[in-house]
């Protein structure tokens, strides 16, 4: 209703048939950043430069209505019922944020076994000296 008085007849018919085709195929318009990609829509519908400016201003509501209509028909269960991915193809789950552990509390290879600190100097063991031995005088 907004487009017919604003656009010339050729641009109006091209854009109207394009939008009806989207509705019949239940397809989204080409998007860029979540919004209709007007460069691609203008090229597909062969809109004139002036017609594209007007269509962008007045036709925005029509394309948003088509997108809302298509998204309202999808149920969350349909999204979840997609083909299951084999376990071998799934990427490993990693935590969103990791905290760097203190040095020595976790090994470098990432396993969760506890690490015992290694001694930094050799350990000397005291050997008891037999005090009962006689001292030999050297002479």
C-alpha cells in the first residue's frame, strides 16, 4: 500500500512480485547484519536508483513483516530436531573463561592430576657414625 503511490509502475511491479515470491517460497530476503540487503534486493528487482531509495524507506516495513512471519512459524522444537552430529565430529567443550592456575598447581599438559613439587636441591641423608670405633693415630 505504501509502495504503489511512491514508486513508478515498473519498479513497483518488480518489487511486488519479488516479495510475493519470497512469501510463496517461505524464504527470507537477502540479509546483511540481520537487516535486508538493499543492494542485492535492488539488483535482483532491477530497481532504478531513485526507486531503490524509495523502496528502502517505504518497503522496510514490508520486508520486516515477511521476516517476522517466517520466524514466527518456526518452533524451537524444530530447531532442536535437526540431524544429530556424530560424537567424533563434535568439537570438545571448553569453558567460556579459563583462569590461569598458579605455577606448580597444574601441569603444562592440561591433565587434572595433582603435581607434587620436585626438590630443588639434592637430599642428603645423615649416616650415623659409629662412635665406638677407636681413632687411629697417623703418624
